[in-house]
C-alpha cells in the first residue's frame, strides 16, 4: 500500500474524529486522525493525516479510536517510517 497524506510530527496534538450521524451514511463514518492547530481553532476545514478534509462542525471528537479506523490515518500517526517488518530469527 502506498502511503500518502502526511506523517504526524513529534509532540503534535492529535484528535480522533468521525462524521456526526446524518452527515454521511453509516458505512462512511470512518474515524480519522486530525492534527489540532496550536491555537485550538481553525477558520476552515482541517486535514486528516490521510489528507481527507475535515469540517469541525461536521465531526464528533472521540475519546479514543473506535469503530472503523481510516487505515492511512493510523499508519501516518505512528512514529518512524512505514515499511516492511524485518524478518524474525
């Protein structure tokens, strides 16, 4: 899988969000990881780590990852670079 979007920066504040009920169909209510601006406010949409635009008024902030996660957001939220695991043994 080719990764796109952007990686999380060390020390960056991240939030887990998903679209509120009724904004999108239930099967599209994927949890995204979103960097929070230092000011805590944004004049427009934010961008999830996968690159998906996130409108703050249309999402709910979750206390933890739950439901269906966006695989690319999860991959981009981990430290280091993505790649194959070394062979064991």
